[in-house]
C-alpha cells in the first residue's frame, strides 16, 4: 500500500500550518515542529491527528532529533516541506546588525540543509522536497538583507539538490508563495491591510496542486501549476 507521510518544518502558524492542515485533510500523515512550546501546544489542541514537537531547525542536534522523532512515528518520508524561516530586519547592509544576519542565515539556510540531510536516508524514489522560497530570492530588493540572501541560497540549494537527486527519482521544488496573509508578512509590511492579501490556505492549495502535477524539478511561483 502506498503511504503518504510528510515532514513540514515551522507548521505552527502561517503557511506551514495551512500546509499541515491541507495534507491531513487529504489523508497524509504529517509531522511538524516549531521553536515555541505554546505554539505547538495550540496546534496539537487544534489538530489532534498531527505529530508535532518543539524543535529549532537551526540547531544541528535539534534538527536531527526532529527527523528521528518523525521517523519513529511515521516510519518513512514521502514529502519534505522546508517551510520554517525568519525575516530578520529590513534595513540597509550598512546598518544590518551582525547577530540578526547570522541568525537569519542559521534558520533559513542551515536549517534547510540540516533537515534535508537528515531526511534523505528515509526518502525513496518518487519522494518530493519542497523548499519555501520568495520573490526576494529571485530579484535583488534593497533592504531585504539576510532574508534575500538566504532565499537566493534556498533557490541555489534547490537546484543543487535537484541535480544530485535526479538519479534517485526524487523531485525538488523551490516554491515562491508570493505575498500571503501571515505574521511574517505583517512584520515586513506593518502599514499594509492584511485583508488585501491571499490567506495561507490558498498557498497550501497551490502547493498541493504542484505535488499532484509532478512537474520537473525546478523553481515555481504561486499558481504556476493550475
Ligand atoms: N508570508 C509571505 O508573504 C511569504 C512570502 C514569500 C515567502 N514566504 C516564505 O514562506 C514560509 C512561511 O512563511 P510565513 O509567512 O508562514 O511565516 P510565519 O508566519 O512567520 O511562520 C513561520 C513558522 O516557522 C516557525 N519557525 C521559525 N523559525 C523556526 C526554527 N528555527 N525552527 C523551527 N520552526 C521555526 C514559526 O514558529 P515558532 O515561532 O514557534 O518557531 C512558525 O510556525 C517562509 O519560508 C517564508 O520565507 C512567505
């Protein structure tokens, strides 16, 4: 019997949470994490049938423990969604605080690398990796600092990984959700009316369509695959 088992990082709110809910609704087994205990407790209260724990993917040992936690519960992985990410601050390079720069790259780049590396031994032919990217990772935009650099990195990492995994029959997508009504977006654009933005549930639908259409590995934008 074909199993559908997914790991989604940063599933306690926003796009990650919507993806977790969509996958569960489609009959997938899902394991997720985030850094804050209260966020995970809230998620577990809301969705009784998800596997979820408190793990920070930017810390190597925690990323490893998270993947072990998931594999103990699900036994294997057909889908990895590297969603967890932080925004940092929106200031010029000259003003960018070094500790924030380092933290953003730790979460958005090292976290993606660690979780992917630890998941790959459990992923077989036909499995998929989706890395949440951003428009900021495709066009240089002033004042997006470490976040933009990290998302250029996610695009590059996705291309590298897709080349390496071709022979194994594992697809790799960089997926740009575009402007979405989440806490991160509100942090980036505090003056914006959130009601003018699409909800995360729409992104989860588009990501799910991408999975079902199985286009070749590569970089995709919201709604590219209808
Ligand atoms: N929203 C947009 O408009 C937009 C546009 C383009 C791209 N994206 C991308 O889409 C993805 C989701 O964004 P979002 O807007 O949904 O963000 P969000 O609302 O800030 O949610 C981020 C999630 O990641 C978790 N998280 C953060 N750091 C973590 C870490 N080190 N380890 C584990 N979990 C961590 C957070 O929970 P805790 O705080 O509990 O850790 C939260 O559940 C990100 O990759 C983002 O870059 C978003």
